[in-house]
């Protein structure tokens, strides 16, 4: 069976985002997103080893409900 190349999805269709992709999508800084994602009780992150992944829908919902960062 031949190998299929992966298709690059637009950021608004991805389920998980890297911190850089989340920064591009929201306009927030990558380091700010990483610091927020490392906070205890953060529900919109997923750790893949040492790599921080952002759950896009949960992150957007968090931002919608937040008044200050």
C-alpha cells in the first residue's frame, strides 16, 4: 500500500495546536500561551511528552470567557 502524504489542515480545523499555531490563531504570544498552559488546573492543554499541545475548541472557549490574561 503506497504511503499517503499528510494533508495540511487550516488552523481552524485542527483539533490540537502547537503553542506557535495557537499564537498565530489568537494573536497572543507563544510564551504567554505556554505559561498559561503550564498553570495547575489548566483544562485546555495536552502534554505529548514534553511537547505542549493546545485543545483548540477548549482554548477558544477559555478565551471567550476570560476578561483578563
